[in-house]
C-alpha cells in the first residue's frame, strides 16, 4: 500500500449486507441466504462507487478501513479482491492502516482468513455473543461456541494479531453464572479487544414479535450484568475506553474512535453513513437502487457549529476519558459548566467525575448515560 499520510486521514466504512440467516434480535441491514451472484454484483457496484468518489474528491489519505455488516466474511475472495483493488487505486492507504473485517464463525475457513490477510486485512472482529450453546441457539446464531473457537484459532494461525470479540448481555433467561461462563471463556482466549452490548429488542425482529413471551432481565439486573463485564475485563487487563468497548493497551479500535471524535469518514454501500467535509449523510437500505447505480443517499445535513458542539459533548462523554474542558472552550468559546449547569449535580452524586480538567462518566454514570445526557442537554443554555 502507498505511504502518504496526513494528520487528518479519512476512515472508510464498507457495508456488506449479507448473512447466512437472520439472527433473532438483528435489525441491521442484511439479507439472509442471498447467493453468491448477488454478492458479486454488490461488490462490483461498491468498487465502482469507490472509484467514482475518488474521481470527484481526489485521492484522499486513509488510515482506517472497516468492512461491517452483515457478515463480510461471507464474501468470496474475488469480491474482496475487487473491493481492495478499488480502495488501493482510489485512496492513499497508509502502510500502518487498521483494516478491519467483521465476521462470524461458520462463515469463513482458514484458507479464506489467510486470503484476507494477504489482501491487507489486519484486524478481525468476530461475533461470539455467548459461550453457551443454548443461548446461541436462542439468539438464532448459526454457530456453536466450538465453531467460534475454531475460527478464532484459524485467525491466529494465519497471522491476525488484532482480534475483537463481541459479547452480549441481558439475554432472555440469562443468569449471572451463564454470563460469568461466557466472560471466562472469552478472557481465556485473550482477544485484543472486546465489545460488550446489552440486548435491545428492536422493532421488526423475531424477538420483537415474541417480546411478550421473552423472559428478559429487568434494568437493575442488566446494570449488574454490565458491572460484572467491567469487573471481569478490568481484572484481566482490559481498559474500557468507550462505554461498550474494552481493549488491551494500545488496541482501541482506531476506526471507531473516528466516530466518537468527530473525525471525517466516508461510508460506501447500503445503510452506510458518512461525515465528510462538514456534512453528515447516510444511505438508505435500498439494495435494488444501489445495484442499479441510483443515488441512495436518504439524508444530507450540514453540520452547524451548534451541532458540532453538542455532538462533541454527546460522543466525547461516551469515552472513558470524557472531554477536556479546555477543548470544549476552544470549540465552543463557552465555559462548560456554564453551558451545562446540571453536570455539577451529577458530579456531586457520583455519576460523573471531574479530574485533571476532564469531565467523564463514572461506571455508575455509564449505566444511565442516556438519561443523564438528555438531562444535561435539556439544561443547556
Ligand atoms: S450475523 Fe450479525 S448482521 Fe447478520 S443477522 Fe446476525 S446479528 Fe445481524
């Protein structure tokens, strides 16, 4: 890859909307069992749109690439090859870029993983969700814990030394023991990065239709589960750098940090979002329109100075380090405590901290961060 870097390199997101089957809780944009021909067509169009972008905006410097989905690891090698060629032709991709591919166990073998490495992928994000096979079944996942371990070991064997694993808590009928077991099994494998998400029942999913029959843990139990995850991960050397994301030293997701730090990124494909040159824009889920080469952008919005300041507060507070009041003043020209008077109250009640010029959530505050954020913004002058 070419080595031309600037301090403001772009992140590139590519949405790959294909899965083996739809999980019971999933409302992401993905098609189940759609066949290889559609994947080829989609990848061709993705490559064309990447080249079209660089024809309009010039060859930009990039330092993170993220294949998300869906299940990107379902794509055949030739599709990845086509997309990687388009990326390398269209962007200056730094030698030390973070190139992540999301994937699921049972969707790729050792040969496929080795091929991905040879194309330049250097980070793998694998959906585990639970180490209990009965929970995986209930979630509608297509793999067992054994399948996960095989994929994980294959990935290590072919040279992936940066692996992220997703885990879910707050599952129907989940007990503390079951979650402890999943955490123990995950920690034994020592992935560099762990994302921990609470189950949300989203409209349009199988779980949504069945919601009256699901034995879901209440909010207090979910809070205890989150605290258990934090406790076990902290005790094993992981640092929480964002509300749902934990990593070993220096292994934070550089791509995701761009979202939280309001850096520029450009998304290609259906349901992909961008923040680029002072605008936010997002694509619809219209796969047919995408394949026909139509403009599928469904919203486009200039980011006003006020939006930028509120987003800085909302996204910055998701990070463990929170926000530096000095930076806030530089961006907004205002004193933070004057703009958000409710924060002092949350600090005195232990939901937030103020140390070394930074305001951040405490663990107790992270558990109710959405409520606190809406109160803070409500009190904004
Ligand atoms: S594998 Fe991921 S994207 Fe696909 S259906 Fe399951 S949760 Fe959704």
